[in-house]
């Protein structure tokens, strides 16, 4: 359901049900889940897909809340060498679509 809210810029603007603090809590939860879930866990892939939608369709780029932690999760996923995971592809897509994540992490 949350993914549906962030599925396009139109739905994000139309719903506006998230206060800034709610949005930050959602990011906190996603980062915690990405840190704790293991490779090849479908739930982790779901959280990555959700953060992808949030980055693409919300104002996250302006705020970049907890960007260092998010990038740390991305790096952890990219450096998993045991076997290929779809999560690595999702992270690569996120970073290729939004290079400003890497350029503006103060």
C-alpha cells in the first residue's frame, strides 16, 4: 500500500498524507530493514523498491534525510559477493537514476 502512494509524482502530490516527521520515520524504518535483512530476502527487495519510488517521486532529493546511512546500506548490498542478487540491480538503478545522491552527501 505504501508503494502505491509513491508510485508516481502525481499520487505523492495528491495524497500528501505524510508530514515531514512521518516521512523521516518511514526512511528510518527502511534503513533499519535494509541493514537487518539478508541477501535473497524478498522483503529486502521490496524495501529497496520502495526507497527507489520514494527517491524518484518524492522530495527526498531536497532533504536527503540519513543519506550517509542509506548509502552505507547500498554499499553493503553492492559488496555482497557470495552470489548475485536482484537487490544489487535495484541499487545500481537507483544510483544511476539519481547521481546527486552520491554528489551531495555532506
